[in-house]
C-alpha cells in the first residue's frame, strides 16, 4: 500500500468502528488497525519529505503531492510546481 492508501484505509476503519459502536459492538480491533494504517501513512509522508519552500515542493514527485492532497480531502492552494534548479 502507498502512504495515501494507508491514510484512506485508516479513515475507512475509523468510520467502520463508529458504525460498530453505534450497534453496541467492540470497536477496539478496528481502532487498533486504523492506528497502524495512520502510523504507516505518517511514516510514508515523513520519509518522502514533502517540504514546501516558497512556491515549489521539494522531495516528492508532483503525482505523490496530488495523491496526498486527494487522500486528505483537500486541494493545494496552487498547483505543485517543478523543483527549482539546484534544489
């Protein structure tokens, strides 16, 4: 799974845990699994080092930046630009 896929799975598992709780079930396993996926998503994002420096992204291909914004349900305020020379 990619980082964004782990993020989406964590969100899905948390929603499922809410549904289980509404019906009186034990949501502990779902929450534990969601935490694992959230941790893996965080590790992937950190490892890719998508630092924003002024008007461009450093350390992450544009497709990955777009995937992270989509997974988070947000949009970049401006489209990712290519890396500056020497960056």
